[in-house]
C-alpha cells in the first residue's frame, strides 16, 4: 500500500446517483452539481447517460445537461452509453469521454439493456470504432462483476474473460462494477490484479456500491491492488433502477477522507466536498444522504 500515492476519484453522482432518486433535479441544478464537483477538484465527472428516456426518465435531459456544462483542460465530461444510438447522441452532444456497459450476467444484461452479453460485446465493438473515429476515448464498465441479483455469484474467470474480450476492441480503461454491493475485499484484490495481469497498459477503474456496507473496504482493497480510478457519488446517493434493493455508491467525501487519511492523494478539496454533500441533500429534499462525513464533520 505504501507505494500508492494518488488515485483519481470519478464523480458519478450526476449519473448513477440521480438515476435512482425519487426526486428529479432540473437540468440547471444538474449543471450546478457538475460545476461543484469540478470546483472541488474532480478531474472527471460522469455527467449523464444517453440511454432510452423510457428506461431511465431521470436522464432524459442528457443533451441539455451536456450543453449546460462546458469542457476544458482538467474537466473531462464523461457519459454512459449502452448502444450505438446512445453513442451517436453522446458524440453529437460533444462529451469528452464515454463509458460503455457490459453486464457480466445474462439475466441482468437483458433487464438492463435488453441485449445478451454477446450482443453487447458486438455493440461495444461498433461503439469503440465510432468513438475512435471521433477521437473520443471509450472505456468499458463490467457491471455485476461481483454478483448478479438474479443469478447469484459470477465466476471471477468469467469477469476477466469479459474484460479481455471488451478490451480487445481497443478500449483504454476497464472498470469493475459492484452494481449490487456484494463484493468483498479479497475478491476485489484478485480481480483488480487479474485485470492488470491480463491487460497490461489498460487503465483500471472500480465502482462500488455500499449496499452491504462493504463499499469502503472494497475501495481500500482496490487501492492496495493498484487501481487507477475509483467511482464515487457526492453524499453516497445512487443505485441501479434495474437492480432490486439497490442503494448508493460510496460517498465521494467519505472516500476522499479515508484515502487522505492513508496518505493517498485524490486532488479533491474535502471541505468543498462536504459543502457539496450538504447542498445536494437540500436539492434532494433534505433527508439525510447516506454519506457520513457531512454529518460527522471534518477531523482534525
Ligand atoms: N437513446 C434514445 N433512444 C434510443 C436509444 C438511446 N440510447 N436506443 C434505442 N433507442 C430507441 C430506438 O431508436 C427505437 O426508437 P423507435 O422505436 O422510434 O425506432 C427504440 O428506442 C427501440 O429501440 P431498441 O433498440 O429496440 O431498444 P430497446 O427497447 O430494446 O431498449 C435500450 C434498449 C438499450 C435502449 C434500453 O434498454 C436502455 O436505454 N437501457 C439503459 C438502461 C440503463 O441506463 N441502466 C442503468 C445504467 S447501466
Ligand atoms: Zn452503479
């Protein structure tokens, strides 16, 4: 662990966080959310997803969110896509980076994006070609990499095989996502190490939900295994609408507090992150957000 000096935290709250909230933010409020994240030091924010508005109504304003948030140096505006139609929309909207989703289990793949795993891999091949032609980097998130709500455990070998097949399309980053919060640190270490071994030169990212209170332990395990980037959401909001009982991502401010305490830098400004969590809590109706730091306060 001692040699790990810095980790990038990708703010995914405007996408993964807001997609699962009963209260929908206005486009203007979403743009403020993204601005606040950049102002707190984020270098990459997943600002929205270009999916079917019927599937995820909260992301129906994807084009307007992208138009409301300006780019520039040190401000990567990333967007999630699951198919070619989404890719076309995202490229037309001028986002800086794309995150495609490959679900590791067949049942969840059908429920989430109405495609088989093989169909998704073919779609990713086409999307990678389209993104490369447009000069926009595309990464792949392997969802349900630690387990599926319908099929149970997913074999580690399968996850690594899928990561390899996705990366064969020229993907620059592979993310392992614990969509339903069932991962444990030992498994995280093995999978992150496995991706490094099989895909040298590909950036590694991980995405943890704290559904069973293992999210932060998993993040530390990923850091120990040399992860390049970790996803988190302000306040710890979020979840997948297609997963029963899904709950929030690990909270950006709690994760930064934890990593800074270990001497791992993130480039994020903790007091600003706490302010953002308090602001978001207000925007979402005032109920407490799952993250703890905004309640407990900074220390020392
Ligand atoms: N954005 C907007 N419209 C889209 C679209 C997209 N990304 N993809 C497809 N459509 C449109 C098609 O153009 C078509 O329109 P038409 O009927 O006017 O011709 C219609 O939707 C049906 O297309 P089809 O490919 O059959 O879609 P589907 O009904 O099988 O749904 C997805 C597939 C992928 C579009 C849908 O399941 C989806 O958006 N899933 C995303 C889920 C998600 O975001 N999960 C959380 C994050 S991982
Ligand atoms: Zn998620």
